[in-house]
C-alpha cells in the first residue's frame, strides 16, 4: 500500500512500539530487539507497559532509539509492530504521519484497517511458523523471534549482534540456541526475498553509549542496599517492588556470607506489610541497617509503624516503588502519587525525609545514602522510586563506590563514652541540631539504658504527659528535620542560555523526558531555567529559585500536584506562582507533553505583554 504521506526517513532517531498479548512470550524477544541496537552503539530507552493479569490482556513495549541520547518518552510512534488485534485501532492511531505499520499478513488486511498516510509492511509470520513447527507453543514463541529477524532486515540491524545476544541468553542451553537462531533468519530471509529493504528508518553503528550501563532501577537499588551496609530486609510481595527484595537476596548470597559460607544477612518475607515494617523497626532499634521495599498500598498499611519510628526516633529505610493509585489503582502503571502520603505518613504531626532518584544510578546512590541518613537522623527515610525507573532497563552512568567510604552511624554512645562519665539522656538535644544521642541495646550493663516508647516522654525518655515536655520533643523533631536540609542530596540547577523569566521544577523519573522538552522549548525560542529537586525537606535554594522567577512550572506525574503542594507549604509561596504540569494516565510522561503544556502557558502570556 502506497502512503499519501512521504515515508519517514531517520537514522538512529525513531520510536518503535510493539503491541502484544500478555503471556505470549514476546517480552524476551522485544528486549532482544532493544539490546541489539544498544550493542551497535546507539542509545535506547525501552519501556514495558504491561497489564496486571498473568496473560490475555494487551501489553506494549516501546523502544526509543536516539543517538543524541534522549532516553525519555518522546511521544508518537514511527514504527508500530502490531501483533494484537484487540488494540489494532488505538495502535494504528499512534503512528506518526509517514510512519510504518508492521503486521502479520497471514490474513489479508482490509484497507479500512489502515491509514493513507502510513506504509504497511506485511510478513506472513503465522504461515511461516505453521510451516516450520508442529508444536503450538513453539509456533507462538518462535513467531516473536521471527519478527525480530524481519525487523533486523528492515532496519539494517546487524544479525550477528542478535545471534551473540541469543547465545548469551541461552548459555548452557545449547539445545535452544540453534532453533532460535534459525527462527531469526527465517524472518530475516523472508523480508530480504520479498520486500524492499531497508525502510526509511535505519540503525547505523555509532559510538554514543560510552561507558554507560544498562540496568533496572530495582536491581541498582538492591545493590545500593548491599553496599550501604543493609543486613536486614523484611518485605511483602507487591508490584512493582518485589524484584528489589529478590535482587537484594541474590546479591547477599554472593556478598553477605562469611568465609565458611554462612549467611550474614536476614531476608524475611513477612505475612503482610504491617509485619514487614515492624520487623524493620525492630532491627533498626537493635542497631542493624534494615529496609523494606514496597509500593503505595504498602505505605498505607505501614503508617502506624512509620509513626512509631518517627516519634521513637528509630532508623528505618523504606524504598517506595510508586505505582498508580489510590487503592489497587493501576498496579502495573507508573505514577509519582505517593509524595504526600510518604512526606506525612502516620497520624499526628509528622514530616519525613524523601529522596527522589532520577535513574538506576541514583537508585544505587540514594539507597546507600538513605541508610546513612536514617542512622544520622534517627528517623524513617524514604527512597521515592517508581515503576518506570524500577522495572525498566535504563542507560545510566556506571555505579561507583569508594572503598574508603565509611558508614555514617550518627550519634551513638559507646560503653567507653558512658564509662568516661558522658551524660546520657535519650531525647535531649545537646548539639543544637535536634538530633539526640542514642545507645545500642546491651551497650553497658547499667548505663545508657532507656525505655523506647511511642508515648510522650521527657528528654530522659521517662513517661510524661506534661505539655512542656511534649512541645520540647515536637519542636526538637522540627529542628532535626531542618538540619536534614544540609544532609540530603542537593537540587540540580540548569540555566537557559539567556536570562529567563520562567522556571521549571521537576523530579524523579520525569527527568529524561524533561531534558528533551527543554531542548524543544529552546528550539522554539522559549528559554527556561530548571531545577531538579532531589530531596525533601527542600534546601533553601529551592525557595530562592521560585522567588527568582515570574512563573515556575512544577512538572509531575500525579493528579493533585503533590510536590507543588509541598513547595507551597514549605516556603509559604503564593500558589499562583507555581503552575502545575500534570500527567497521570499511568504511562511515563513524554517530552512532547511537557513542551506543549509549558509553551501553551507561556505564549499567550507573551502576547499579552507584547513579548516575542
């Protein structure tokens, strides 16, 4: 079919989207496709958009190919690999004018099921599989490898690269290696014999990946826990955080054993989230570095124990891999919708430290830092990851660790300190930073002991309902929270080439798309200063940034503008200065969405002020 629109032409800069059925075995084939381009030196940003059932519902896998290095979602699709009749119409609608539609042509495609402005590419995958294989499951699985082979011919992907990846995948399973390579070439050879190739979208070898690594955020965070000194993980399975605890256990089996092979760690799958956070609180009280990994519903269930850890001042690290809410919500979709829930978790007046990693590299770094901060501040610390970071492989800087780095255990009195006559009062601020001194259980036979309670007490940890004692404690906790501003990761400022009247604040997984959106706005003549917030409490520089600009756009992936509300509360800012840019349909935010939303706000204002 000849398109009415000129076919797209692009080298190392396009978007491919696979539309499949969950449970069809397509995930490994789609990942194979993405990694083959990466091995050719071209950066890719893959995203798996999958349903919450085991099989049968639609699933998508989107691959951003971009030699310039944009790793966020762009918006729009240049090549749709449409393998699911259930979603045909919506998949077809996503294709850019001049784009390409790849499908299984074993059955004729009615003209009404296509568009005049796309190029249709048909490969009879089912016919090829039925002729080559008798087993129904083999037909399904090898059809996926066949379309990877077909795409390799259409896009000029080196087949030897794919063969090498298949060899790595089936190392030790040589019986599976040959059939997969054969299926790859069956699809590739059919295209070479029957279709014009390559198409307008092509992959050329490049050297744009450098030393970066390809890793999931959950795996990186788990490794950060190992390097950060965690020895206890208590958790309850919940999407999308389960793979984090599983990865931690796998790493510990290699790196947390003594010379005789005995485990020097504890990984406990509790009966529920309430029990898991209770175990972490107990371990933290006893001096162990402990964490749990969960998602929004788990945070809701953990709230009472989180309040206990905050008020009793017990180090706890909580990694929240956020998903769509509320309630069960969209368990396999991404959002940044737990910000307020975590910032103020539990009843009463609470304020918690939040860290916002942007990629797996910061997941590694921030989980290790969270363990330090929890000890230093004697409080719960949240690492606010999400499904987009946690369950997708991302290109990022190599994970780094300084072997000379020691663990910051904070203010801990030893038996020697107590023997030397140092006065100990568990909840007294003696240094002016709001952080008291503590002892580990069993430090001294008759000195330094105290009763840990969730009720009000005086500075010496004795039960007290005196208003003055309660106010002293609550004000000290505020002072401690203020002290955290200098300890948490600081914001990252990027200024426009020319002085800008407008600014934008963003955080976490919004970062990759935001980087490209800023580039798009600059190309359109719109200068914008940006500030990536990496932690709460906000350092003073965040408030200064807002006050330095006429308008500040706050870009986030939730309905209510939760970070914006924290900013208003923290700095007493006029809400009109902070303009929300909100995306919350469960898919990762796109550069087009951000750029269009900001431009739509700035251009009318510029016309009102006669500004070009």
